[in-house]
């Protein structure tokens, strides 16, 4: 962005000066801020975690309705994996940790991971 400015001290007022007021340009560098990368949180299918538990996890940690959770659980069951949300790195990491801790506390082998989008 360019800004015009005029000196308040004219050349004729300056020591040894004697002319009209200076007009110059001030160049301002702007750095473009990039958005931080986003991360997909994924739930993986296994043969041991009950479907109802997966539905409960999706409701509790991802704020889904029962119907949304049920549909996504079926996707995980049929396809082996599903994206359950996209978040900043810190939030994705927290969600993965919460899900994994919750699954372990309930003695389920449910796997939750994250990957860069």
C-alpha cells in the first residue's frame, strides 16, 4: 500500500536549504498471513468395538445428533474408515486423545487418528 506524505520542514527552513516542500512516497510491505492447515479426524473400523459405543463417541465428542452418528457409524462399519470432522491441529489432536482415552477406559480397541487435509 502506498502512502503519500509531505515533510513539515521545507528545504528553505532546513540549514543550507532553500526550495519548495518535498513530497515523497512511503512504501509499506504487507505480509500475507496464511491460514493454518486443517486436519481430518478419522474413526477406523474394528471387529470388537460395539456399534452403539461408536455412536455414543460421535455424539459426545463431535456434537452429532443420534441420526448423524448412526449414519457415520454405518459408514465406518462398511468402508472401514470415515472422516468425523475437520479441525485445526490442536483441536484435532485433542479430539483424537479424548476418543482414544475414552475407548481405553471402556476397554474398547476403537482407533481414532488424524491426518493433514
